[in-house]
């Protein structure tokens, strides 16, 4: 097959699969948080559907203590890991918060979208046998010559599926909309932030732990925003306006960031 001479080479997007969390982590979640009887917990570990495990970290919501009903099933698909669970497991929630802040600031002020209905998930990727690939920096990309292929340098070429890296992934951009670099755009971004699932920390969470995460998120969000916009940019005040607007909107909505665990019965799940 010949490529027509009229076709010119251009940029492409490399798509990468997000692999489920390793079995040892999946089993640990079941051991710690599944309320089924021991035999049923062991069966839950063997369910094929529970191999498809991506965890949704909810840094902005905790479960209601002492009000959990006995579960009829336990599913690891899109498992919601609430802030109290993250704290109980001793995970580095502040690292997640700062990573989310960098992503949100980049979407708002570099890509200039409202980040509506985006999702953060914990998944894995196979390690490369020799080295772990890293994205190229902006400086490295700017120094590349024309028609340079970066695919083999950025994408894992010799995957080792027995050694997997657990990472925070950002997915689902289909509902995002462009925003203007003014107060109207900020209001749109605030509305998208408040109405989305509570992946990111939320202000006035009611505990010192949640407040600490909101401070970490806010500090990193402002730092990344300023690195993108610069202090003298006409829109330099908008990132702080977004944070202030999020606090006000959260208080006005009065949304209780606590919920019962959501474990719906689906195909292949254990029914007790």
C-alpha cells in the first residue's frame, strides 16, 4: 500500500491501556473492606469481574461511620476509595492531592477547558524490563529535529507484566468545554468542579486531615497556575478566584460529602 504524495506526516496521539491494579492490591482491598463472610470474601477474590479493578480515589468524601449496611455483593469495578479508607490504609493522600492540583491547573489555564466530568483513577502499567520510560520534558521536545519518532522512547516497548507500576491516571474528557480567560470562565470551571465526583479535596471538609489536603491542593494549584500564566498575565488572578469560588459554591450547595458505600450487584457478583 502506497501513501499518496499529497499526504503529509503530522502529529499522532499514542493511546495506552490502563491495566487493573495488581492482584495483591485487589485482595488487600477485599480483606480490609469487604464485609462478607470469610468464604464469600475468598470467592470474591476469584471472580473474573473483580480482576477489572480501577480504583476511584475520593479525596473529597468520607463514608458515614457506623451506618454501613450488610453488603449483598462486593465489586472492585470502579471501586470508590473514600478519604477515610485512604487514611486508614496509610496511603500518601497528599501526593494524590498535589498531582490532581497540577492536572486541574493545566486543564484550566494551559488547555483552557472546564474539566467537566473528568475522572481520576488508580491503575497500573507494566514496567519495562530494563528501564522505566519517562515523558520528555518541554525543553527536550523543543530541541527535537523534524520528523523525530518519540513513540519508542515514551511508550513501553518491552513490557514486564509481572512488575507493575501503580499510578494516578486522568481520563474521560468528552464532556469538557472550552472556558474564557475571565470571570465567566472561572464560574464555569467552579461549577464543573463542584458538580463532579469528589476526586479532588474539598474545602471545609470538617476534619484536620481533609483541611490539610485542601491546603496542599490549593497551594499546588496556585503554583502550577502561576508557572503556566506568569504573574504579569492578565488572567493571573483567575486561579485564586477559582479556589475562592469553589469554597463559596461548596458552602452554598451545602452538599454533604459523606455517603454510604456504593456496591451495586452486577453480573458475576456474589449474592449472599
